[in-house]
C-alpha cells in the first residue's frame, strides 16, 4: 500500500478492497495448481498456513514429548505446561472414561491456538476465519461424538437415551423429544464451527476497519485509530486463546456426554 494511498481520500469501494484484501487474495496467492480429474485441489495461501499450523503443532506436542530432559529448558516447560493444562482443564469433564480423549482435545486446542496466533501476524492468513475449515473440524467432532455414543452404549441404548424416561403422554411426547434432541445434536457442530469462525473473522475485521479509517479520512486520524487498533490486537490475542479453548472443551464435553449417554 503506497504512501500516496495512505494519505489520500479513497472511495468506499477502495476502502472495502483494502480491508478485505487478506481474504480476497488468499485463494490466488502462493498457488501450486493440482488437479484430480474435475476436482481442483490446488494449494494456496490458505492451505500453506494450515500446513504451517499443523507442523508447529506436531513440533510442540509430538517432538516435544519425546525430547524430555532432566533439566528442562524453556521449550520443555511450555510442552509440560500445555500437557498439565490439558490434564486439568480438558480431560475428564464428565467422567474418567473421557480422559482417554484428552490427547485429542489437547491437540485440537494447540492446533487452533497456533492457527489463531499465526493469523495475527501481518501478511499471514487467519485460517480459522475460513468457515470451510471450522465447519469441517466441527463435523469431525460430530462424527466422533456419535461414534463414541454408539460404541460405548450400543445403537439402541444410545438413541433411546435421547428421550427422557417417564414422560407424560409418552406416545406423543417421546417422538417429539427425540426429534428435538436430534436437532440439538446437529446444532452442536453448527454452533461450534460458526462461533470460532465468527469471532476470529470479526476481530480481524475490526482491526482492519480502524486502520482503514486512515485511508478514508486521512493520516491525521492515525492518532486515534492506530492506538484503538493496537488495543483490539491485544484483545485478539486473548480471543485466540479463549476460542481455541472453547472449541476444545466443548469437543471433549460432547464426546463424554455421548459416552455416558445411558447414565445421564
């Protein structure tokens, strides 16, 4: 963005383009074209940062857990603190059987946190502001939840547990309650994916909007808009941690509730 553009008055369309530039150009940047028949699986900037996030998560969790020393350095302390955080705040929310799933939900937490923080680096791409990614991850949570519910309880008991016992007018109420629970099961991954997507996208847009005001009203507004953008940037670091944790903890809770469906 040139100095001339920064100092000049720009149209609303130009301002919109500058604010949305990160998302509009991501699909056509750093592209490696790949095609399988009619299916386009080209690697672009979005995928590259997804790979980077996955590689860093692997480095932190897998390699870190296998490079332990008697005298831990900063790297090992981070890995051990993350593991301790997962043991205390992720696994076993409903019962001890759920502790078996905490390595998965801890990995989800670290993965999302890494992607969220990478997305705050200028010139990068916030992968978690892409609804296709967040909904795919939420769909995986849904599949694992239903799989564990059926595996631990059996299909009959699991689906029967969707209807509370001792309902009045059972002939009418049981199908209705079962249908409402079915809607609830499908709404869980929907809200899970949308919450992460909306919060990350909104945070980035707010920062860009405040910086974009400089383009629209002139450089004098930087006295106000830049400090406000910095404050929101700091707040986005908190949001990055919070949203990663919310996604991970809800994934853990949903899986555990399915495991103990017949008891609850």
